[in-house]
């Protein structure tokens, strides 16, 4: 029986039910729109438009938009320079840590930091990692056919082979230096300052004689090199060890590991391999709010597992997706070797001076 001083008669049963819900289940009483609804997320790509990294980002964006609650617009912004350092410096020091700016960089940013290269203004252990759509790959060392270096012996005896690359510290530059060092080229010259596709043009025009490149890029971007015999392939750098793109042009090439004769050489090769295994990370500024980090991490996980992403990667890059999840990528960064002796030798290899003696 209701006490006489309670005036519940002033309220309907519906009113009382709504009051009860609002008091004890506020999430149901006041629905909130997702943070990202109506927002624009800027994807800062550490490279030029049209390169392999750009194609990987293009493959991801529509899938990622689908899985971020609120379905924000994602727009790319290109910030090449310094082997990725310019973009990472921007993410680390300038970009607002609000979850609306995501960086995408090549793995060279990690080697630049570990090796203490100039221009690094970021701490790789403080950046927030969202994973990568690619982690396995292979690099090939090739020369233009007109140079006449069709065998390893001719390549080794030729003096002053000009090797094209983007910039000192760029992953392609480091790969080219590692190939030249372990194959034991005679006084190679490294010509930098190109974008990725510009190296291809320089190679065909005779400005440079050779280059290192990702095997997927060769097959997808310059198939005529293979069809018309415009280049000679010499060796492969497999990441992880034993992985290579299935293609007749690469099946019989020697792995670069076979050229490493000492334990120190093998450790240096392993360091490069570890650097590259982190893939092309998607990163956030330090201090990004935890709840927004978790939203983006989960969206990345779902995107990488979506069959549509696998098809998109194949369409845009010609390669299979090989995702590295956010937690795996953070661990890969943590486990990069930091042995002073190996670092010292690797720094010489990744620097601008002459190659160290073998």
C-alpha cells in the first residue's frame, strides 16, 4: 500500500520507468554519438604520392573507415623527406594528440633512431603503434641490362657501379648498401635524391646502373623490365628469412645470407631484417587519449582481418597482405637489437661514407 505522503499519482508509469532508467542506467538514458562521427582523420604519409607506401595506404583507408565507429573521412597528406624522419618528427612533436592524425612511415624511421642519425627528434619507444598491413617482404638487387653486368662475377669486378636511392637512411638506400657490401662490389657509388619511381627512370636513362627494390614493386610497377629483359637480377634479401615472392624471375636467385661469411656480418644482416620486420607502421603521437587509441587499435585489427583488405592490397600493390597487429608491432620495436658493436658497424653501412671493409 502506497503511503499517503507519496505523490506517485502525479507521474505515469512510463515517467517512473524513464526516471529509473536514467538514474540507474545513464548510458541508455543519454546516448552519445561516436567521437569520430563527422570528423576528418588526416593520414600523414612519409613519402610521395604514387609510391608503394602510398598504394598500401590507399588499400587500407576505405576498410579502416568502415571499422572506426562514426565512419570518419580519412584524407592522405604527403610529407616526404629525411628517410621518413620529417613525417615522424611531425607526428611526435607537432601533431595534436587527439586521435585525428595518424602517421604512416617506412621502417627506416626505426633504424634512424636506433643508430642515432641526425634529424631524429622522436623516441621510438614513446610513439604509439597501430600495426602494419605489411611485414613480410623481399628485396632484390638489380642492374640495367645495358650496363652488361649479367653475372655476379661481372658485377663484382666492375668498378664504381652507380647505385640509385632516395636518401641516406632510407630503407631502400640501406638495402642497396647492404647488398653492395655483402656481394663485395668494387668502389660502388651511391647516388641519392630520387623518389622511388624517379630511380626507375634514372636507371633506364643510364643515370644510375643499379638499385635495390622491393620485389613486389618490380613486378607490379615495372613488369616490362622482366618481359623485355631490361634488367638483370642478382640476389634477394628475404624478410623473414626464407620468404620470397613467388615469381620465376626470383626463384633461383641466391639469398643475401649466403654472402655473409662472419658472425658479425650475419648479425648486421639480422639487424636490418629486424628493422624491416616492423613493416610500414601506422603511428599516433604520444599522449593520445587511451580511449581513442583503443578505438583505432580495434579498428586496425578488424581491418587487417577483413578479406576485403586482402583483396584491396592485392589490387593496389600486387602483393599479399601480411599484417602485423598493434601489440605485435610494439613488441617488434622493443626487440630491435641494440648491441653497440653491431650498431657501430650498421651505422657505417647506413651512413654516407665509404662502405666498411668486409
